[in-house]
């Protein structure tokens, strides 16, 4: 029994609604030597925890759609299953010790892989939580490690009285300059006929916009980091890795362009498909056939779909139907009114003989992960006559609720 207990890796529940970021978190968990269990949102995570008793740690993003965000999920898990340790991550907010549940740690995105692996091993493997104090301005020059932070004592501040005095003087000068700037601004605004209430409303709107922009940038950086690391991880050569990264980043850029055109509201599924295949249908040769009703897709699903279609296009031009002149690809989708589900089929024909891959690459994982992202199923069929990809998902996962 003791031997079995030491050789069986602990299970870590990974909760992340962004497909690529969830895949990266899974890789981090596996690199730490543990077994990942995936969930897209808090509801799915709670269902998993209700059904099994072998989860050692919860690894969750804070910003998530659904009935509760990651922080509420963490508190619910700590209350119901206090033995489960928790890692919270976010690209938008920062948590203080008082805001976190016990037995938890917080990290900002993008995640440092080596640091996260070490944290996971410490929390799950050794079962010890070091208390990490707030990092003050004077500590920023010290080595930022868990061990160094745990050893830090308050009297480190006594080492730099001169620096502290200098900062105080600088801050006083800056405060005076800002006060004068505020006075000047009030005069200018009064001359322009803008009252205090209008300024306050504008300031609040600007803060909201900047906060949202900051969140999107941090999430995009985290996604780019995940794409680069996972592309290189499965690359057979440096050139192959470079090409994979470039293709995936271009696909990500196209998805963002499409979302910008519709002000990050929703985009047409037809536009997503045509945008993805454009670079692979040289001079409009008609090697793709597309058929399906016009459906407006939520912004959360647009990037996942665009990245998946990029993988399908890349694979078919390298190994599939479009690797030879006679090959063709058909893309169709339809809505089943009785079940309220969408079924999308990518089918290849007239190409070379198809063989199932010998290893599960990042691209293959991404194509399969889209089903979980959208609460549905994905089927990959390597029929000798042509590769077939089938996506079957609830319509509610794709479109905005009216």
C-alpha cells in the first residue's frame, strides 16, 4: 500500500476558460509530475469535486464566466474540502493575503513555468505552505524566491535610511507638482465648460477602459507565451518550431482583427472560417467548399475557433488533402433544432492515404480541446480516404443568450 501511494501522482484540478491557457496550465502540472484534471468553469469544477475524492490541489483562473468566478470557487472549495490546497491566477487583479482563502497562493499572468512547477511541488509534494509577505519597495532588489521571502524579517528596512529619506523628498516634490497640475487642469476645464460631474464620469469610464485593456493585454501575453512554449516543446526542429509559432500567432492576430471589427461583441461563424482558410486557399482556387447558416459567435469562442481552424489548415497543407493538387476540403455546419446543437464537419478528400499520427502534438490537443471549451464533443477520424473532424456542441456555448 505504501509503495502504491508513493508512485501514484497526486491529481490537480485545472480550471481555466481560455483554451490555450488551460492547455499550458495542464503542461505545467504534468511537468511538476502530477496528473491534471481539466474543467472549463466553476460549475464543471464543482461537479468533478463532488464525483471524486482524489483531488489534492485546485489550480484556477479568477476571471471566468458562469455562476461564480475563480475566487468564489476557491472559497467554496476551501469551505467544503479544506484539505485541498489552492493556486489562484489572474492577469487582471492582484489579491492580498486577506482576500485569499487559507491554504492558497496567488500568481499574476503570464505564469513563470519554473516558478509554478516549484510551487506545485512544494504545495502538493511536500505539503508545506510558506507564508509569503507583501513585497515592499526596499525588497525589490533582493532575490525574489520563496525561500528568500519566507526568511525576510522586518528589520531589513533599517538598512537603507538614506534611500528612504531620498524617496520621501522625491515624493513630496512630486505631490506638489501634481497638486499644481490639478489646479491648472480645473481652471482649463472650467474655461471649457466641463463641470465636476462630467469629469468624474469621464474618469470612471477611462479607468474601466484601461482596466479592461490591461486584462486583455495580460491574457494575450499569457496566450502568446503558452503558444511559444508549447510549439517549441513538440517541434521536431528549430525551423519547425518557428513556423508553428508564426502560424499560430498570425491566426491569433486574425481573430483579434475580426473581434475589433465587431467591437468585441460577436462575429459571424462564416467570417471566422473564411478568415482562417484565406491564407491557405491560394488565389481563390476553390479547394475549399463552405456551407452553413449565418451564426453570430460570442467573443469567447471566436479565438478558440480561429486557432482550431488554423491547426486544421496547417495540417491539411502539410500532411492531408491539400498537400497534393487534387485534394479538397469541405466545411459544413448545421443546427439541430430539436436538440439546439451545432454540428460542424471538416472533411478532406482526394488527398494522399491517411495515417493516424504516432504522437499527440500540441495542434492535435488543441483541436480536441475545443470540444471541452464549448461543452461539447470532438471526433477525429483518420480514415484512409480522408481525415474528418467533427465538432458537436450546444448552441448556447456559441451564441449570446437573448
